[in-house]
C-alpha cells in the first residue's frame, strides 16, 4: 500500500498515528480520516508512515517581542518565551508552561 507523511486529517484535523489507514481523495488531493472519507465516492487507502515525532508535530520559535503567556498570564520578556505551533493552533508560552505542555503531550494517551 502507498504511504503518506501527512500527520492529520486535512478535512477535520484529526491527528493520525503511524500505521493508521487513511484515505487519499484524488478529487482534491487531500488525505482524510475514514470518517471524512465517507463523504467521497472515490478514495484510495494510504498508510501513515513513520512515528509522529514531537519535532515534526511542533514548530517552536523564540519570540522576539514581549508577550503575556497564554498559559499562566505571566509577562514574558523577549527571547525567553516560546511560540509553539501545534497543527493549526499557535500558543505563546513562558518557559515554565512550555515545559508542562510538552510533558503532557509527550505522554501518549
Ligand atoms: Zn477527518
Ligand atoms: Zn506561563
């Protein structure tokens, strides 16, 4: 079976795990989950390749401007805070909240 490196449903955003069977929609070139695939007449199965590494799931950038932490409301000075983009969500966090969130997310289930 063909593989895909897409790590979430391009229709509803549901995250995929490595080895999941997902569906390619030739009509719009999207990879979707089985629930979203029901809406389409013509789909081709794909298997999700590789393990989802946190690095690929997240894009972490250092902020160059001061901001208020989305987690605890602390004022964060430039260079200390991190902006984390996870799938379609972007959060701005102080170093403490960032660590907590990364710990939570790295625990599967
Ligand atoms: Zn979906
Ligand atoms: Zn915080």
